[in-house]
C-alpha cells in the first residue's frame, strides 16, 4: 500500500486528513487526522534493503474522548496490525490518539 492509498483509506472516515500537519492557521475544527512516516524499519539481505518497511503514525485529534471517531479510524485500519496510545496535549487542549502501523513497499 502506498501513502496515497493510505490517505484515501483514512478519508473514508469522513474526517479531514492531512500529511504531518495542517498549514499554519488552516487546521479544520476537531476531530481530524494527521499521518506521517516516522521512520523506516527495513528488511535487509545481501548488504542492501531487500524490502522497505515504513513505520507510519496515524494521529487522531479530538476535543474530548471520542469513541465514535476512534471506531472510524480503527475500521479504516482494519487490514493492518496496529498499536494504539492516547495522551492529552495540555498546550493544544485536545486528545491525541496515536495508531502505529507499518507499510511494506
């Protein structure tokens, strides 16, 4: 799956989606999704990258705990193995629900 295909899948949630961050002053109202390539975790063979594996973070931002939005994201990620963490961002006054997945290229 490509990043473009991942974005299309995330858009099925009906929530606004952006890569990494919204432009300054252009963020939509919460909830929304950002996603990014955090790092690679490649598989090597014969001294080279045999298979590229990108570690992706899908970030759901909500004003309050929002199980319905979480369910939408989890449905969109249903074909992946994902890990989930949650924290409240005091400076932004919102929740960040972080899903971590891997895309193989």
